[in-house]
């Protein structure tokens, strides 16, 4: 969600409205600054959430397995945090932490079935 409009509105209620239109679910008040987010329809931000310079999304890939699912974030998320298909419920998540696959899987796809791909 990188755009000129997004940069000028970050941290405002208008930015939250913009993210809500993209599909992010808000469960209370949240402030989001300079955050990259993917799979908006899978993201839920809890009450009193502050996210700054982090990457959140609903998918991760391990070799040829793509896992897509929900990601729920609450609390203060410091710069560099990466959360993918995860549930983060701590009051504060320190910088450069990684949360991957701690939420229940919704969809797993073996998108590489052709053995010639691995040649």
C-alpha cells in the first residue's frame, strides 16, 4: 500500500479508512505508519494497535508450499517486524522480530507440480 496519498495520510483516520476500503479489518483504534501490507482481506488489526515500518501479510512460502491465511496484529509493533499468517497478541513486539505461520492455515497450495521445474 505505497502511494503518495498513503504517505500524506499515514497515522490519520483517513488512512485507516483507506486501508478499510482495501479490506483490512479494524477491531478498535489503530495507528499505522509506513507499513507494507499484503493480502488486505486476511489482515485484522486489534484495538490500540500501533504499527511502524513493518511488513504484515497473509502468506508465506517454504520451497514449493504457499501458505495463505489470516494475520491478526495487536499491540505496539516496532520497526522491522515481519508478520505473515501470524497472530501477534503481545503488548509490544520488539524490533526485527519475525512471526510466521502461528495462525491456523486456511489454504495450502503446491503450485509447482511439474517435475521439470526443478531441473
